[in-house]
C-alpha cells in the first residue's frame, strides 16, 4: 500500500458528524489538520481528542465577515493549505412551498457561498504553488433530489455544478477539485435533535412524498441501512491520498460513496440513456430544416 506524504488539511464543519471523522482519519493518516468549528461549546470532548491526535482547532464561521481572512491566516502561519475540505453545512426538512425565503437565503449562504468563500481564499496560494486539492462535500440528494429536502438538494446540486466548472478552471494549475456525494450516514443529520432545521409538516402535504421523507429519515429500519461515517471519512482520505482502495485509481472529479447513492447514479444513467434514445429528434428539431 502506498504511503501518503504528510499534508496540511483544513476541514470546515469539523466539530461533529462527517467533518469530525474526516479530521480523525486525516490525522491518523499522518497529516496536519486544522479543524474548523463555529461553536466550541458543542461536544467539548472531541476538541481534546483531536488535539491529542495532533490536530489544531480554529474558529471559522463560513458566513462570517472574516471567513476569508481566517483561511488566509492559516496559510500565513503554516505556509500553505494542501487540502481544503468544505464540509460545513446543514439540511432543511420541509416542503419547498413552506420554506421561507430567509431560511433559503441562510442555507445557501452556508452550504454554497461558504464553500465559494473558502475556495476563493485558498486558491491564490495553491495556484502560486501549482499544487493543492479542494474537496467539496455534496450529498446523494444532488443526484436524486428528495421531496421534503428540496432546498437542501438544490444547495448540493449547486456545489456539484460549481465543482465541475472549478475542476476545469484549475486543472491547468495542477490543482484538483473533487465533489464527494455521500449517501445516508449514521450522523447527527439523521437525528431529530441534530444540526438541521425541521419545519412543521403542513397539513396539505400529509399523505404525500414529503411526509414519507419526514417519516423515513427517523425510521429505525431506514437508519439501520446507513453507512458508517468513519468509513466514509477514511475513503475520502484514500481518494485524496491515492491510498487503500484508491491506490492507482482516478475516478475523476465526481465521486459517490454509499449503496443508496450508487443506486441513484444507476437510475440517472438509465434516465439519460432513455433521453438519448427517445429525444434526439426533439433536440435536433430546433434548427431550420433544409
């Protein structure tokens, strides 16, 4: 198995959930990790754990006015950021109709604009060194948008589109951009008391797919099929480092982790194959006929 060269990782949203597991996995792989948090009062024992592994904590709010300068301060202190992991984010559960514009603005500021801001802060240094990796954490809902999670799905689809364009823009500078779409994981996102926002289900949507999502997210049978976030985190480290199952492999910029996400990809592939077979005459019909 190939051994990875020690790198400096900056991981946003690292105080809990997948971000915490990514910080753990990167540290155990021998990397230097700057783990970012917004609120230190949550899970104080995890701060001691990460520090015992050699990690360093940094308070960053990706929607705060100082987000860019805080990322740049890491570069000034350590000389570089080799791997930027944009994990900070949260879901909103509720119908699109009943999700207020203020809530939509807030989730896009965190899940999408927060990602853009840290990228813009880190890229000049990476480009100057012609080296670096940017990892944006997406979701299976970007592949298969979910009723009841429509706004969250939209933020993650936006992250995928951003990453694909970014990958094309920065490839000439020897910088990678990756988007990881994990499927369902047994993290606090699946806990009614977790990190997301759950709106009251409007009576109009009872008995619809939106209510099915409400019930399914916290169903014991559903939760029993969730992936282990520690293994997902290890796979992300393998992808960045080219180690483990990823040794000698390149899956491109878009990577799916989880049986449910893989199923979404297969279904989407069939859908597009059908479009090619059934719709070509339609897309060709918009030109003047000879």
